[in-house]
C-alpha cells in the first residue's frame, strides 16, 4: 500500500535544495519547456506530473546536466549549475534515475552498487553506505549475485533506485519509476522515495504517471502541460481538487 501522507512532524527544512527560474529548455535551441519555475526544499518530495509530451523528461534532463538550458537558471544549494556536465553534478550530490533505468545487463546487483558507491575508489564509507542501503531495501540483498539482465522489472527498478541512493545524493531525480510495471509493484516502489527523504535526507523530484499514488507520497506537486506549469500546490490539497487537476492536464489555466 502507498505510504501515508507526510506528517507535520516531518516537514522539510527551510531553504532550497533546488531552484529553477524562468527555464526554457529543449533541443537544438527549440524550447520544449517555457518559463518553468519550481523549487524543492531539503528533505522534500515533489512530484512533477503531466501528460505525455508535456516536457517532464526534458526538465529533469536539463536539471541533471544532460541538456544545456536555452535560458533561465538552475540552482543546486544556491549554486548556479545550468549547463554543468552531468558527471560533475554527480560529484556535487545530484543523482538521476533515468527513464529506462540504464542498467548494465551483464553486471550483478552487487557490482552495480559497488561501482556507484566506490566512484574514485573503494572506501569504508562506501561499504557502510552499501550495507545501510541493503538494510533499507532487503529485497536487493536476496539477488546480489544475479545479473541485472535476469532481474524482474520491479527488481531492476529497485536496483536503479538503490544505485542512486548508495551515493547519498543531496538531490534525487527519478523519471517514470513505474514505466512498464504493474500497479501493485508501483505501490511497493514509490514509498522508497519518501524513505529516501526521511531516512537519508535527500531532496526528491520525480516524474510519475500514476497521479494518485504520486500524490500519496509527495509533499507538493507541479503539473506540466504543453511545456508550462499549469498547477502547483500541496499534494494533500491537489488530491481533493480532482477537477482542477484534470483541467490542468489539458493545459487549461487554473482559476
């Protein structure tokens, strides 16, 4: 079952982990996303919702350094990172779980975790982080010796999330965690994002098509349609305003 809504006692800290201002982003200088503004506070879980083609993946890829912004700013902990290469951002605490997972089929679960946790050399800290992750995701421990290509879809997605979390990211970006998975599997996986925030202190921005489940584990949400933010607000409030949420998916201006 989905995790319960975050309580007032677990409210995110003040300040901002991620601030995006007036972002124009796209490909070959043709914008897909226009005038986008969003924020994620430390320890907060924020959903980026919207129909296919709205620009959600473009937004995450631009934040993660895979695309250069056409205009606007992207700040991570107060530092302008717009256009910074992805591998540099990874060392600064940003982790992206891309659509499609990007696993290596011939490597085992253990090898994926150790490569991610030991970038730059194996250390006691990396080993401790790996052990803590396996306590958090015990299902991964059961298949440490199995190659990623032999895992089920749910296990592969858990590995993709685990590989990101073992690096102890300040900001975790997740694109379509539920892609190709049955709803019952999604119900088990999505709460991992809430745990990443509450137990590891990560700030989380994730794209998800299962709107109801996404709002159950989020603090806040943005709805993107036709490249622009059409609606934003506390997740609990948006769950109660289904008609407005549906209208925003069609690109209608919120009243």
